[in-house]
């Protein structure tokens, strides 16, 4: 039996999707977490000098989505046919569009322009992408994005939607997306207290940061900027 070790920060970020897949599979693994300030001193030990890193039987692999895709396939959560794999990638692409829109706002330094982007995201971009997800769920007609049970696409979508802290009033406009998110959140195989635990806060960040800033920081880290 393979031995797994996942290396990341003590933070949700780009490591959380893989942690959730391990949990859903009931697969034991070593969950190695560094504090952000300790990472620079050890990063040269790991492939590419970036995290997350997955070790499988002692060999290191990088790139968060490659790791998550591998785990999803190995544990039976990915698409079972070429078409289902396409459908999974379709959902991941939509979620990536949501993330990109949020990162764009986070990176903007001009406060006036940032406010414009935030408004555009809330009024136009995020509703449009949520509408895409709603269409996928409507077309599949099972309550899940792909197939008829909780799988990779559902967990990946919820991981980002939860981090984005989308307003409840907006989620109400997309009842299928909201219902799918609730199914993921309620799954008994997920860690106790997830997702409302301390991991949604970036360890080491000032606690005076507004929650919206913390969420954007998380999304920024998920986009690969570490």
C-alpha cells in the first residue's frame, strides 16, 4: 500500500482540496504543516521550492491541481469516462474563472479601480459564473456536478466558493449551487468542524484584517502565488 505525505502551510489554501480528498477516501496520510515564517528555511528540501508537495512512497510531486487530480483518480472521485473527465474539467475551469476575478481585485493597487472591480465582480462576474455552475447542475439533474454521488468536482467547487465568502443573498439566486454546497459541507467523512475552523485564517496574518481581505488572500494563495 502506498504511503502518502502532504506538505503545505497550516492554512487551507492550495492544500485543502487534497486534504479533503484524503478525508473523503478515508485514506491515512501524513499531514505536514509549516508556519508561513518557517517555510523559507526549508523550501529547498522540496521539489520546485514551492508547496503543496505530495510525497508518494518517498517521491515528491508538485503543482496543486496535478496533486488533487491524481488523488481524485486514485481514490475513485474523478470522472469514470473521458466525457466525465471533461465534465470535471469544465467545472474546474468555471471555478478557476471565479478565482481569477477575485485575484484581479486583490492585486489592484489603485483604490478607485479596486472598488470598481469589486463592484463588477459582485454585480456581474460572480453571478455569471455561478449561473454557469447552476446550468451544469441542472443539466446533470442529480444534485452533483458529475455523476450521481459526491466527487471531485463538488469538493473543488465548494472549496473555492466557501473561501470566496459569497453573500447569502447571491447564493439564494442559484439554488442548485447552494444545495450542492450544503451536501459537501454536511458530508460526515469530512473533518470535524470543517469548514468553519481556524484554517480559513492565514496563520501569521494580523487579526485586524477584514474577513474579505483574508478571503481574498486565501484565493490569491490558491492561484499559485506562494
